[in-house]
């Protein structure tokens, strides 16, 4: 245990309790109004409390156990920016959007305001987080604890939107989907503090929910398009590889949702290759267009970045010895893809109980063990073949599994360090678990239908539960 670089004062604790109490009162009113029509709101406050507590626990562990870390560096780098605001709000706005150069660092900051940490300031991806949290730090009076609570509350909006979107398709799974999206321990702990992961995770959730609102609900399109644009900007600015994984999966979801609704089997069969060609074309065009923004994560640099990152994170002198080895990887696609099974398994299910050497790793290992057992159960129940059939006809499951598996491979091949892996993997957990819960639910419906000797078809679940309420109220026509 180290002496903390940042401490929490008694006044901060008192104000934080007051802030949470006020937020709980306001959100409780919202919940009581909404729950009459939307039963899933029974989890609304519990999800918010979990998010806030996750941020508080994260803060306490990093301040008083580790004594340092990226979260502390982000906070210390944001203080000078807040001090600039206190001196001159207009200069603050200039500094907020100024390019990260030595000239601007010296022009906008001074010994009175302090200077952002160099390695944070000169890295555009890390300093993006500083820019985002600085307004929250102004509201939170530069308090680490208050800022963390505000970060947790703001990021919760995206997580809640994703949860409500999934419940709209499968309302009978509201409890299980709450576990998958709102209450997974890793997502609560690593996705609630002052970290890039918190904002990219929330942005990813907003992105999917907003696409659903635009293309399927067909309402609130202007605010939803704004949400899509802002979400993409956040992901690309801080962790572009998340966008590189979620974008093709989301495009597949949008395209195949149209294809799967075609009633004619022949027309649907002809439409599939056209849809796949469109998917590849849109994905390649978009990712190539973002080449400059993606930098080392661009398509042309992805191969070398994969090999370099994998080798870098195995350096035990910097990252510790808590890592796994996939073997030597050469800068060729054949070599990288040969590691697909091992890397994907690692991204989904490691560290294991035998690979845990501290409390954080142990909790992650317990979570991974449960996820592995649930995956095995689904594979056994579907006999694999039914799972393939179900994924083939269900666009939402396609997106969930494609993103989860693709992203697991991406982080598994580049992140052999367990400490980083458990943090990087949080975006895939809601989608993988939701996919497993939805698969089990449809299998239960199949079993019940067969028990009654009734009709059953996987095709009936193309757009969610066949007996779910309609997205828009049916207009009554007077006779």
C-alpha cells in the first residue's frame, strides 16, 4: 500500500452523500412515473446506485491501495485546466479545444494554474478524457470523489439506454438483461471511474441504442443522430479499436434486419450475398475514411500495431509478470489468425481461477468462470447446430455474438497482460451475456411449444419475441 497522491477530505464525503441523495430523489420521481408503463424501470435506481458505488470503490482502491494510476494522472492533468477556467473562462475554452503542442501548453497554462502531465497532454487520446472531465470537475469543485460520482451518473445514461433497447425486444428477459447490462461487476468497477473505459463503454451503448431509435423505432431521429455522431467521436478519439469492432457488427444488424424480414425464401437467399457485399463495402469505406483519425489502428497499420502491442505488453519489467503467452506472432495475417481460437478464448474467459493472484483478478476470474459455464450450457442445449441456425435468422443475436467474439479476439491477441485484459473486455460483456440469455430464452420457448405440440419457428424471433408489445401504439379506427 502506497501513500496516496490525492486524498479525500471529510467535506467531500458529506457533499457526495448530499449529491447522491438529491440525485436519488429526482430519479426516484422519474422511476415512479415511468414504471407504470415500463416495468423495467424497477431496475433504474438500482443500476444507478451500482454505478455510483462502483465509481466510489474504484476511487478508494486506486487512491488508498495503489496510491496512483492512470485515473489519478487524468485527474491531476485536469486540475490545471479547471484552474484556467477559474482565472478566465474564455481562455479555458481556447485551451479546451487547442491543439496539444508545447506552444499551447506554455501559452494557456502557467505556474499559477499548474501544467498538465506531459505524457497525458501530448497524447491526444488520453487528453481527450481530460477535456471531457474538466466541466464535471468544475461542477464538482475539483473534488476527486465528487467528479467520479458525476462521471458515473453521466455514463449511466448510455448503459440504461442500451438496457431499455434490449428489453424492448425481449421484455420477459428484463431481469436477466439487467444482470448482463447493468450489474456485471467488471463493467461496474472498470466502467464507472475516471477512465477512458468509462466513456468509451457509455459511448458504445449510446451508439447502438441510437441506431435502434433511428432505423427501427423511427423516432427522435435528430437527437439520435447527434448521439451517434458524438458516440463515434468519443470512441474514435479515445479507443478507436472499439469502434472498429462495433461498426461492422452494427451495420450487419441494420442490413440483415431488413433481409431477415423478407418472406420469400428465394428472394431472401438472393438478398444475402448483396447484403454481405454491402456490409463489407460500407465497413471498408468508413474505416478507410477514418484512417487519419484511427492512426496506428487504421486498417493499413492494424497488423503491425497488433504485433507491436502484443510484444510491448509482455514486458514484465513494466507490466508485471501477470500475463499469458500465445506464442510468437509474426506480422502476417496468417500468423495472427492462427491465434484466433486461443486469443478469443482468452478475451472471453481469462484469467481463470488458477491464474488469479490478487483480489481484483479473483473477482474477474469468478465472473469468467460463470460466463464459461453459461456458454457451455448454451452450446450443449443447442447442440451447436441450433445455435448456428438461430444466429443465422436473428439479426440482434448476430450483432451480439459477432461483436463479442470479434472484440474478444482483438483484445486477446493484443493484450496478454491480465490486468489490462479485465479492463479492456468490459464492452463485450453486455453483448455476450445478452446473446446467451436471449438464446436460452428462445430455446425455452421452443421446448414449451413442443411440449404443447404447438407450432414453433426460429424465424418468428427475427424481430424479438413474437408476442412483445408493438413499438408504436396501434391506432384504433372508429367503425
